[in-house]
C-alpha cells in the first residue's frame, strides 16, 4: 500500500493582537503538533467535540488556512504553503452545511464547471461530458443542472457538494461532518454513496464527525482529538471497544446506545481548559478520574499501546 | 420578479413616484425631438414674460430665453448628472466595500479609516472643497457629489460582504481554483448586486439635489448651459418681481427628488424578504383556532392522562397553499412518565409540541381540529389569559438552542427570577434565592458564581442547564423538551439526559421528549411515538417498539442508524424522501418508499390498530401482536 497523505507536526496558532502597550501576546494554540499518515484507499475517522480543533485541522489540510508549522505531503509531494488551487487537484473538501456551501445565485452547472475549467482547463464539450458522468455517479438527474441551490433538499444539496469535490478529480476527500445536517434516513443514503464512490474512484477519505457510531461505521482507523491534540489513534473496530485513553472511554460511554441504561459517565465538570491559558500538563487532567500530579505537570506523548493503537496518556486503561 | 412588481404596485406612493419619474425621464429623453426654441437664444426685448404668453408656454427668464425649453434641457442635464454621480459613487464605493470586506485585516482597516475620514467632513463643505480645488464646472460638481457619496456605499457593501465572505461557498470557490479577483467578481458580486441597486435607487434623488445645490451656488453648470440648480440660482435676484422663473425649476426639482425617493423606498421595501413572507405582521399571542371537526369527547382520552392530545390538526396557510403539518395526532402522558416523540425533520413533531400551548406562530399557523386536555380541561381555543397562566406554571418547554431562547442582555439569575415573579408574587430577594436553588438543582457547579453570568459567558451545556432551570422555575407538571440535546456534545448530552431523568423521578414530572435519536429515546423514555408526515405511525413501550418494530417505517428508520459497537458496515438506507406536507398522498404517506406497499395502502385513510399499549398505522404490520 502506498501512502496517500502524511502530516508531520502540523500545528496552528492563531495570533492575538497585542495591546497598545503590552506588545505581542502568546497566540491561541488551536492545533498542537499533529503527525500521522493515511494510506491510499483508507478512511481515517477524526472525532472530537466542539472546540477540539477538528475544523481548523481540516481547513489546513486543504490549504484554506496556512499552518503555523509542520508539513503536509500528498503522495510524496510537499504541499504546505501552496495555493488552494494547487491543493484542489489533490485534496478536496466536502462541507458540513450543504446549502451554505453552494452559491445561491449560481446554477448547479456553473458551480460544477468551475473546478473543471480552472483546475483542469477543460473545453466546453469535455466539461459537459464530465459533468454528466459525475452527476450520474452521485445519483442526480441531469435536469437538476440548470436549477439553483435553494430548490434542493439537504440530502440532494450534499450530493451536489460531493459532486463538486469529485469534479476536481482529487486523490483525497476531507469530509467535514458531511451528514450531521441531514436526517437519519438521508444520512444513510449519503454514507452509502460515499462508500461506493470511494471504491469507484479509488479515493482516500478523512471523515470528520462528532458522531462516534457514524465514524465507526465508515472508518478503517479513528483518530480522537481533544483540545487541539491527538489523544488516541487506533483501528475503528477496537478503539471504542477497548479505549486506552480516559477521554476516548468517556466519549464511548456517553454515546446513547439502545439497550444501555442511562447514566452520566463519571467526570468532574465538562468544561474545556481555557485556550488562552492552557494548563501545563495533560489537557484532560481536569476532567479525568485517573489524573495524578504527573498528569498536571507533564504533557503525555503519543505512544504505542498495542499493535495499531496509540494513546497519549500517563495512566492508560489496561485490558 | 413578478412578486416584486406586485408588491411594488401595492405600495401606492411608490407607484405614484414611479409614474411621475418615468414621465419626467421620458420627457427628458425626447427633448431633442420636441419642437422647442433653442434654450440659449437671448431675446432681451421679451424678458420676464409670464407663463402662457404667446410663443412661450412657461414664459421667459431674465434674458428672454424660453423657460419651457430651458426647463426640459435642464432636467435632461440634471438627471444625467444625478444618475452618473450615483453610478460613479455606487461603483467606486461598492468596489471599496467589497475589497475591504473580502480581504479584511489591514486592507480593511486602511480603506475603512479613509472612508471614515471622508465622513468626518460635513457633506456640503467637502463637496465645496473638492469643487474649489478642481474649479467650477458640471463635471467637477459631478465628481464632488460622487466622492461625497462613496462612504455610504462603501460602508453598506462592506457589511454585507463581510457576512458573505465567511460563508462556505467562498471556500468552495477557492478550492475550485478561483483567484481572489475572480471570487469577488463571480461569487460575491452577484450576491451583493441587489443591495447596490437598491442603495443607488434610494440615493439618486439626493445626488440630483446636491448637484442642483452646487449649480445654485454657481459651482456647477456654467452659463449659458441650462441645468435646474443653475436656473434657480440665476432667477434668485428676480424672485419677488417674477416668481415664476424660480418656481418652474423649483417645482421640477421637487417632483424629481420626491418621486425618486418614493420609488426607491418602495423598491427597498418590496425586496425585503420579511415583507415578502408576510412575517412583518406581528404574530398573535396564541395560535388561531378554526376547528373544522367536532371536538373529541373527553372520555376518549385515557383516564389517568395528565396531558392528552386528541386528534390534533395544525396547518400552515401560506399564500393559497395549505401545509398540513399535523394530521390527527393522539398522545397521552401520565405523571412521572417520559414519552418520546421521534421523527425526521418535517414530520410535525415540533409543531405538535408547540400546538399544545398555542405557541405556533399565527399567521400562518392554524389549529384546525382536535383537543389538548390538561387535567381534563381543553386548551385549544382557551382564552389567552388562561393559556398565559398555564404557560411555564403547569406546562413548560425546553428548546433546542438555549442561546436563542435566553435573553442575551440579562443575567441568567435575573431571567430566572423574572420567570418566577411572573407567576408568583414573591419579593426580589426570595425570587433570587429560588433562582439560586434552581441552578443548584440542575447541577451547575458553583451556582453562586454563575448566577450573575450572561448567557454568552456560559458553555452550551451550561446554557441548556439554565434552559432546564427556566422550565423548572414554577414547578410545572409537564415539560415538553424539543430536541434539548441535539446541539450539544455527546459527553454533555449524557449529563443533561441524566439530569432530566433524575428530575422526573424526584419530582414526578411528565416529560414529552422530542428527538430524532433512537439511542436517546431508548435510554430516557418509557413509551415512544413515531411520527411520519404529520401522523403517528406507531406507538408503544420503548423497549418493545425498538426490539420489534411493527411499522415498516420504524423498522427501516432504526436500521438506518448506525450503532456504536457495530463495526464497519453498509447501512440500510430508505430510498426517496418524505412527502411534502402540502401534497400528501391518499392513504399511507410512507407507501411510496415502502417495499411492502400494495394498492390498498394508497386507497384511503388508515387507522391506528392494536391492542393494549401498542398500536400501529399499517395494513401489513411487520409483526402481529396479540
């Protein structure tokens, strides 16, 4: 297997304007240095709650946000500070809100034509043929092409968003909460479509979601983010069954599951640390039942727990 | 477009303005073709002729020139200058605004501070200064008037662009390979163009007036060229002896500016989307009731029910269409019971909940049938005073987004205290003490420290706790919770669900819990009702319904939802979409998507059938239950 994407120490710090007399203040660390690799044809799930930096991370991967540090390599080529247009041919983005990601004053055809014309320099006839092909592959009728976005339901609009991403013929798709705005019956349609497209076009997916069950159902491996850092990474079928990191376990225990009695998992508070004044040690220590003084002073590093599973914890769960 | 013209025509003043300005513009256009005397021919022998003199319909001015001819040529010039100035100001100002709003950061700062500096000068002074620097002349007056109006466009358009530039379609365009200039021209411009046009139509009148002002002062059009302001200025000295020389151009300026402004305001109002949907009319205090069927008998409701909804029908009447959001819903909840109502968006679950207390916005909402019995008393059609007494006191609501239901400008403690004092005559101190106790009850850590927080200072989970505390403020019997955890993270959701569960056990609260999540229903609710297209299709004890769903829709909806621990798999999707509630099919609404549907399913109304606690609205249920 070849590597589709390799990320090395990718990080993002948002600068804060200094006061009039105070000089520059330390920035907000949205994403701490993150490293991982994804193989061609693989789906890597990325889970985390609001404020964990998953959207910042995704926007850096597609070149919409310049990283503060680190490297992005796609199929062996470095692409860290390139223009979004250069990223666009390699990696594309599917947005969470399908309606707001389509310009309300453009027809679907105009939206789909842009990447073909600008990224691939296709002529008119070639474009029409390609659009028809892509539209068919996302199960939409060709007469929709000359309509405007507001005429579509959420599920249809999301398929148009996927079609636009596919039009650039990328190698990798970053799917940022692609189904969380959709109803469950439509959600399953879109997820199945994504699975089929991946096989048809030989794509690699980064699937970002807050819904653990959805992530588990579509991913090969899962990466758990907390407060801008990777806390655990492992195979989808085992990471929620045998979590090593207390935060992963908290997530798994919190997900509502039919047949499991209701109980609020044990934790102290639910607040994230203040990003302007991050704690010195483990960011989760304040909520963690296993935290010790070591956790509050020294930041744990990601280390292998077993084959294919890594966690950043001083006191991981054992079997 | 047709709707826009219809709304515009309904505004009489705007139509009048439109007719007048069209007439004037037409006259100005055909002026060179009219058999008029030359406007600049001097005939001092016939100066100051009064109107209706022979050969001069409107008389002559101080040099004996024909006033009618000068008026029409002057109008032509003034209109052209006004429109040109509006176009120039619109293009330059909007361009600056779009660049500032799109690029942001330092560029934005520099452009907007420059615009602010322009605005700091008094209007006419700035125009005078520009003309003084450039020298008098019509072209320079035009430049001055345009420059003075640039800030108006720049500020307006920047604000709108700022909102658009952060939208996802702009990011999508960048990923499609579009450069910044192309994004501004092809993605943003089409969206701000309507605003620019409206802003121009409302300002062109002022620009004509300002140009006339400069000409009046002798800084605009130079003699002998006729323009309205210049004519007025030259006639000033003869105002007493020959008033018509000033009145004629004055009336024309008045007509132009008035009609343009009336039309411009009309255009702005007609394009306002709120006016279009009819939402500018204030909703009534409670939903309009127009029952089309007999009121269901109270005996038909379960005897032990605290709240019973019987055959409820709620519709939305919008411009000739009827959206049947709720079509005969029956629900009942006992003290201490939690009833889950589950359905997809558009299934009518929220409208059902809001109908209970008459909270559906009216217009366009109408309750067209059924009854809602609280301890036997029918609330549909109850007087507003009675509903207001019950709202919050006996039946209260928790909504999905506490950020939009809490008032952003009041401290949470004050909002809780107010909710208490509306229903109970207690002192401020006592209300505050109870508010503190409520915050404690919903397990907000350090309630003494949080009571004086504003909603924006709290996290989503904390805000929803305050939302629950609001609902509990007056010790209600029933809480209707409409997707209270949908906007929350899973770890916070688990805590909120745990809290609701404890509250109902401790206080004997009845909860109607509306959600789209089977996992949540399974953990919290005793019974569940599944809604589809405004009807309940299945109801029964939660465990039984989830383990052995009887309606094909329930079975397939459950199958759609991935469950944690299931591993990687293909999901079972339901093909197609729910029917639109303004065109519901006869018979079963799910028939079009159901693989078991036969002709009978589409023939006519299907009733709920079943025994004991379980019932289902299906001719061919999945399992026969005894």
